[in-house]
């Protein structure tokens, strides 16, 4: 849930069209539950902000008077709701596959062309679709791309744009419906001549087949792994791509599993003695918050301290009968009470809120296998949560050069802790809301003061586009160029 809209929209794979209609009474019942859940659970709201949010939602609810809507219509209504919820990417709203199957049938409804977005330009990201790879779309059904993007996004930033790349077709359908044909105006790569083509929508099944063969991200199979490594001989650079701070598979001790893997990698690095190290967090959406400090100890130049605390305004959760899971674990209302009671035991009351300081200025020691050469950190719009925290450690200690684009998530006031999952009783729309705010040391905010970290080196859109046409990784190429200059 973004701070400028009601909620971040995460729309899962759908299968849409015979839709049940809901009366205004049922819609307002769902909206009332959504309102109370967000206002009471969102952990970063002051009393004044909460009152203002209630007032906004109550006024917004009046727009439902006399309306009849399907779940898709109601979802669109939520998309158009503007509210400062003070929640980040950990707060979501979604329609699950299971619920969507009751609403939607396998009709041809979706935009058929995978794209990437560079500076408000929609660029074809597939080798075998109706419009050639690298072509730039300027209009769809007579509407400019900048106008479409503005209509689909409430806040234009790198995170929103990267998410839109993956869900443009679905969000277009939700926002504007399914046209009989898409009238596409485009230019071929490095051309200024407009061409037009009419293309039919595609079904979900066809969409999945198309999207499984997009060109970017490059090396998509590797993104399924938690860690990938490689040595670039020409740049004498060892490369670590860390795609998550969560461990895949069963393990009793996540910290131990990561430590074992990191130790193995950095012992190999120490033996090989490369001059440069590249760390890639561009596809790392976060994970266990104690792992970034461990990972940083393998590149730190001296010991460092960590501080982390969770702050919860209140453990009284509203609308318990509408909670279906906590932390993705199914639960009933009695289980909610028991879980919150046990969770509360770890907290102390402090000036009207509850706090659990679980890492209190703990000294982290430089690892004996720590790398001491030049380091380049890659970040992007898909870098969130624990990966944002790692980036702030890296920047705060001035450990190396940061390359890529502005980070997707912030290291300041991360909303985290237990994820409370609600289901609205009528439309079956689901909310996931974190109960706590994660706080780090004050020094981190001083040394990395910006809400979202921006790289030291940003490439031009022209350079990115030419790299895209050559199917090259422009961020890695930037690092290689920097290594040559250094």
C-alpha cells in the first residue's frame, strides 16, 4: 500500500468474465471493513492522520450509493481511491486465482504485447510478437502512452514502473475493460516514422505462453535461484546476484544456512583474489531482516553496529472474523487472539506504543574472509525491504559505488512485522496489512537521509535503449566501464 493511494495493487494471474453483481449495501459493507482494517492496523499513522483517513474513506464510501458493481468494478473503484495509508510495499490488495476463477472465463481480453518502460516509453520486449522487438509504442487506441501510464499509476516512481511492466495488460483491462481490438501506433527501432497495426486481445493461456519468452529480464531462469555467482575475467570482477534474503527450501536455521553459503562464496573469492566485486540486488524484494547485516560483514572494512526495533501501536485487531490468515498461515478468530497475545509478550510499552528492540546496537565483526577490494552495488525498482536496508548499510559506510536506478523501497519506516490477511465477505477481495514499523539506528538515517536511495551512477535512457536493442545488461556494462576508468 503506497502512501499516495489506498493500496498497492498486486493482481495475480487471472482467468475473467461472467461477473456477479453486488448491491451498494454489500459494497459498502466490504468498504467499511476495508476502512477499519487499514485505519486500525496501519502502524505508522498518528491519531490525527488516522482521523483524517477515516474521514476520507467515509466520504469516499458515499460514492457507492445506488451503485451496483462486480468485483472487478469494485477493484477499479479501489484503484481510483486516493488515501495516505502510510503503508509501503508490504501492504497489498489482491484478487486470488481461486476467487478470480468464479468471476472470469477464458475470453480474449488482454493486451498481447510484453513491454518494458523507459522514460514513459513502452518498448516491445519479445522477439516473436506482431510488432518487432525494440519498437516504441506511442499510442494505444488513440491514447498517448504518457496518458495511459498516468491513468494506471497514482505515483510514478521506479517501483511502480517496474511493477507496471509486469502487469500492464492486466491493469489496462481492469481500468479500461477489454476492447475488441488494440489499435497500436508505434515506430520501429531507431526510426521516427509512425506505423499502425490492429491487434486482437489474447486469452490468459496465450498471455502466459507469450510472457514466458520475454527477452528482459535477461537470464530469467537464474532469478529462480536465491544466489548466483560468476567471474568476469576481462574486468577481474567476481559477481554475486542475491535475489532474496529468504532461504528457499526447508531449513531449521535460516541464518546458519545463509552463513554457510556466504562463507563458501567468500572463501572462493579470497582464494581467487579478484580486484573487484559486483553485488546485484536488482531483483531482491527482501526477506529475513537479520541476513543483510550478516552479508555486509563479508565486505565490511572494520566492525559495525546494528540496531533494529519493531513498533506496534496496538495489538487489538479489528474485524477478526474477516481475518483468514496471518503470515500466510490460515487462522480463525480464536487463533488470532492467541497469536497476538503470544506476540505481544516480546514487546514493552513505551509512550503509548509497544516496542521490541530485538537488535540493540549489537557489534557485528568484520568476517575473516571479508573482501577488501572495490565493490559495485546494483540496485533498481524491484529492490525492496531487507534489500533496501542492505543498500543503506552499504551507502552509510561508503563501501563502494552504487549503480542502477532509484531503489524501489525505502529503508526508513519500513512497515513490517506480522502480515494480517483479510478477505472482504462479498467481493472476496483480499488485504494484507503489516502490523508494525521497523526502525533502524539514527546513524543510518543521518548517513543515508533520502527516503529512497539513488545510485551514484545513472545511465541515460538513450544508453539503456541501445543496450536493450543489443540485448545487453546496461547496468553491468556501466560497471565494466567504471572498472576500466578506475
